[in-house]
C-alpha cells in the first residue's frame, strides 16, 4: 500500500485516474479517511477519476495512517502531511475538494501554501452551531483519543486533550479566521451544510466572506445529486490550468 513517511508518521493515500491532480480531503472529523467518500451521496472518487488524477488520503491517526500528534500546531501538522503527499507524487499544484473537516483543511492550506491550491470545493464546512455549543469539544476528541490508546498509540489523554483544544477552541471554521477568509482569492465552490456538525450559519458566513465563490444550496437529496455533481465537474474543468489534460 502507498504511504508517505514523515515526522514519525505514515500517511496512506490512494490514486485513481489521470489528468490534472485533484486532492481529496475526506469527511469524518478526526477519523477523516478514504472510506467516508464511499458513503457520501456525491463521491468525487467515483465521479471524477475518469477525468482527473484523483488523490485521496487518510489523515494522521485515521484509517491506515498513523503518527504522533502535535498539540501545539494541530492544523499545521495536518497541512504538512497533506503537502507531503503532494510532494511525494511530484505535484506542485492541485485542485482540491474537501468535505466536513476537509473544508477546513483546504482553507488552512490556502493560508499556509496558497500557491499549491488552484481551486477548492468546500462540501458542508464544519463550524460551531450556536444551538449546540459543546459539539466540537471533549466529547468529540476524548473517545477518539481513547481508541488511539486502546490500539497502541504512544500518546496520553492529557496530550489528546491539548490537541483537541488546539484544533477546536476557536470559532468559525477553526483553522483560519474571518479576516483571512476575506482575503482568499482562490476560486471556491461551496456546497452548503445543514446539520449540527455543518451548520447552515457557517455556510452562509463562508459564502458571504469569500471574494471568489460559487454556491450550491442543495446537493445531498437524490434529485439534487446529479445537478450538483455536474456543477462541481464544470467548476473543476473551468479551473484546470490551460493546456493541462
């Protein structure tokens, strides 16, 4: 199986198709891993591997990936893993699509390495729900950490707790602030969220702040999946660099 080794971690990825690179950053929260794509009504692996070089990956300590955690720069740790996968494949720039926590990963990369992100698809971005303020809190990361330890990870719960707070103590989309999002010139396509982990208020705010954004309000219902898939396909095609197949 293909892995990238870095910083004491093993990061698993899969490739399918050919063409311009499309990096996928999966849903699943702290368990963000490739199999979650196959549970989604719109699965970019199935839909776009006939036209793009699709790279999907398991985030650190999810799926087949493992490694130590950094409680002082958690989002930076994930971004470095994602860039390491691109580097290992010789990819300088990529289209990106992320769902759930994957949206935050894209915005984090847009801040840390904007030259690598050609365009991004944000599918139901995460954010705090004012009606459920404790959702992104210890009740999320404590069982995740307990499972890591039960499976032999060399980490203690104090470190897990610091890691969780480093990820989720801020508001909005967690990895970047509103002032930064106002400056992002990278083209983005936003597919709205509408539940406790992906509240509509977050999608509304992201759409209002991003200077260069297109939006799809409905995409999960059976009758909307087809049109949303076609919209996403046209967006990715439109932002594939000229002359690149």
